């Protein structure tokens, strides 16, 4: 039975069994690796189960006096460990997620996707091995943060493909979550946080995307559309950060939007000056989804539990998957502190009522 | 008569009448503005003339003790000057091209495009007024660096649309260079240096693009393709900077590629650690343009003349337009020091012979 969490918005009910997946429950993909994090899952209903496609971040087992990482070696076609002595003069470390060695950048972990299933959406069993491993030059540093959209019989994954060439968004599809078909790069780097709408509008597919900008501009949500899911255009700015608010620094979409009578309800994550990540929502016109009808003044999913405030990146809730239960409930699946997966339910009507008209 | 410039590569012949366009020859778009620069032109043959579509950068006339800029006010629909006192505590200036005021970024100039014509390609007459002015929210800070590709009766322009939302690439077309049809945003920010191939390959249009990356990766040339010029996909990495060489920091395409028997010849600009911009070339497979067959070890167009070494951005040659003269000569049109336009001729066969197989 979920219960209202003290201090949190009353419209959200976090699962009593949070975190529902922790790194220590996940078997590494190979014996010489360790799992650092399981987080930021896509979610859908598949074969009667609630299915999560979790991001699993790993690194080679630690070796004293070294920083360790792994990457897809394109010549061997294998994921290979790399150990760099901490006193190597060619090593530069300024960020817990990235280091620089011999004038090349590396991530401190490599991520793959793994299926977890549940009959009731609360207690999940995660697969013993990877479901989707990095396999192309664009994925040499890993695959990250999948969103799932079902279109007919197919489940489409949009995810970040990370490599020395940048962070771009790739597309793949599956029917069974065992065999996946790669469909290529759909948004050029730097671009992430892409979710495809669950139906066409006026004969075009729509998707949110989130360019990361080097020069002018801030990390904002954009909308694009496509005839075939492969070629995308008609890029339009949708929403950006708002100074002084909970979403002052960056915004990006969560899971795919939900059709409601009032419009497309789209949850989004945002960070403020303190790199505190929360979740709010926007409401978009059903026929013209670039029209923003309403927006959260305050987030309804905030990091206020120990498991959200302590971890790899403290004070982060990052919603990327959801399922719809009945007529008014959403089950949200989210990364907590960038290393665990948690769940919460929220009332659609309460979220809609909380939005302020734009 | 052109002559070989001492110290430059012998295969390039800079025009003896360089610079062929200077800011002082350009009439401002309005009496309260001044022209800072005329540079980075697209080029084509139109109605028997060599036509340049030049970028003209302007700012409001200087006022002592102030920094001046102008931007498209979306409410009035007009380009409006903005003067900020240099001692205003809300002003931050660190770059000659950008300043920050009241927590917003501004450029120090606003650019439009202007047609210049020549019967013989050396002596140009520039229009008395703008040909293409910023007109959309995505162009609020200006339009920049057009490339022109002729496809049938239409001349397509790809250009940078600059606004507080970022730097993206927009598409427009014209038949007469008097009336232009805007076709929307084709590459999301940050993306610039886009040129469309002059013919389809296997029923798809191709274009180079150049994402500017915030996190991993360096400014590199990518290839994308499209069925209709509006929706683009199949993004592929093409070439990146090479450490220790003339193109060590950034690369981006010049004008649209030229079909040769050996392959697509594509000129590109690049900068090194000293922000010295030069031009070299790559050769791409005719059927599979993502295959790089050969590349310049050394640039053939380098800033070595006074008009290229002194100006708004010293030591910059930025090629963005060309015409083909006869069977073996290219006339290159380029920005010099980011404030004038120059020209040079080069032999196609000599460029091809200079490339090193990859």
C-alpha cells in the first residue's frame, strides 16, 4: 500500500518498497566488472508485465591507485577495460563522470540496458545479463537513458549513444525485448532526452528532444516531427528553463506523453542552481503540440527521501518511464540519485489541476 | 590578371583586386546603423552573373560610453537598437562577439544577407539594401554564413539562424534572389556550416553539418540525408580535427561539393590552436559519400595577406562560396579576417593531386 510521503507534494505517492532496484541486486555483465548504478529506466506494458528497461552502469573492478573505465574497442568489437594510474601525468580528472587521458576523454563507467519485469509494477526481477549492449562506434562509451514508445506491435527505444564523437540520440525497436533492431542516429549530437509520441498527429510522428548548447541558449525542450521515425525536421522550441524557479537551469522530457481530454500531458525533469533534479509537467494542444497550454509552477516529484538525496548524484529524481493504471493513475519509474530505481504513483487529474495556464 | 602570392601554396591564386568587398563600400540598412563587416558569402551563377550572397554585420552607430547592439523585437516585428552603458553593473563582456546584460546574452552585431553581382566574378557591385533580413524568432540575433545549392530552378540557402534559443540551421529558397521562401529549421541547435549536395544520391538529398558540442567530442563534419530537404536523418560522423595539424581544433564545410571523376570534392575550413582558419579539402566516394577517400595534409588557402591577417578576427580565411570556371578552375569566395570578402582561383586537378589517400 503506498502512502503519502511527509514533506512531498500530496499528489505523489512514492512506493513503500523504494528503491525497487539497487545496484547490489544487479549481476555484472562479466566477472571482472562491478555494477555502479541501475537507474533512468524506460517503462512499458509487455506480455502482461510491467517492463522496465533499466540503464545499468558498470566499470572494471577497482585496482588500487588506478582509475578504471571500459569502452567498446571498435577493432576487436569487444568491451575492454582500461586502467590508468592515478599518478599518470597524462591523466586529468575534474568530474566524477568523465576523465581525460592522453588528450582523449573517457567516461568513468559504461552503460547498457537490462530488462526488469513485474506482474504488479512494484516488485521487479531484473535479468541476469544485459538486454542491449553498446555495439556501434556511436555507442563506444555506452547507451543511456532509454525511453519506450509502443506503436502498433513494435516498442521503439530512443536513447543516448555516447562516444568520442559526442552524445547523440539513436533509435531501435523490438517486439519481444530479446531481439532489437537498430534503426540509426535520429538526432545529431549534442542531443538527448528524446521521447516519441504514442500516435501520429496529422500523419506525422512527433518527438521531444533536448539539445545541449555550447554557445547561446540553455538546455531546453524542443519538438520535431517525422514521416517515418528516421528523418526528423520542423524543429521548434517548446520550453526552456525559468530563472528563479525549480526549473531554472535545464529541462528535458520524461517518458512519452499521455493523451488526456485536456491535451498531451508531458512530464519533464528539470534542475535548479543546486543541481537538484525534480519532475513537473506541461500540457500541450492535442492537434498542435507545439502550443504549450499549461505548466507546473512547482514540481510534484522532488528528491526528499534518503534514497534520493544520497548516492552517486545527490538530490536527483529523474523520471524516464511510466505506465497508466486505470483512468486516472500514473505509475512513474525514475532514477534516484543516479544509482537506483524508484517508483511513485500520481493522479492524472490532480497533476492537470495543478498546472498553471500559459 | 591573378598572380601567385609569395609564401602561399602555389596552387592558389588570390585575386589581385582583393578584398573585393569591404565594409566601407556597403550602405547600412538604416541611417542609424553602421556596417562592421561584409564576409562569408554564398556564391552561385544567376542570370549570367556571378552572384554572391554576402553576410553583412551591422550595429547601431556608436554612442560614447556604451556598448551597442540590435536585435529583432518579436513584439514589434522590428530590428531595434540596444545601448548598454559600459559601467552598468549588469553588463558582462568577455568576447568581442558576445556580451551579457541582465542575465541575457546578446551578440555585438546583427547580420543580414545582401546580393552582390559581377559579370566576370572579380569586380562586384553590392545591393544598396538588404536582400534577406532576420524575420523569425529563431533569427532574432541575425542570419549568418549562407551556402547556396542550385537544384533545378531553385537556389536553396542553408544558413545559421541565431537567437537566444541557440544557433541552428534554417533553409530557404529563391528563384530570383528578390523573393525568398522560408522552409524552416532543418538542423537543431547547436549546428551550422550546412551545405546541400547539388544532386541526389540514390534518391536522397545529402548535406554536411557541423554540430558544436558541449560535452564530449570536437567540432566535426557530419553527413545527413533527406527525402525532401526538410526532414533529415541517418547522421554519420565524417571527419574531425586532427591533433598537431592545421585542422587541430575545428572543421566545417565550405560551399556545396563539386562532382569530379574521382569523387565529391569538398572544401572545408579548419582552425588550429592559434585560431588560424585555413581551407583544405576532402574527397568522398560518389555513391557512398560517407566514405572519405582522401584529405588535405596541408591547407591550400591560408591567411598570409595583410587583408586576411588584420581585421575583426585576425588570421581567418573562411571559404563559403565557389563557382566552377570551365573544366578545371574553381573561383573561391571567402571571408577575410571576418570583415571583408576576397576571391581566389584554384585548379581542381591540382587540389585533387595534393590530397592524401585515407
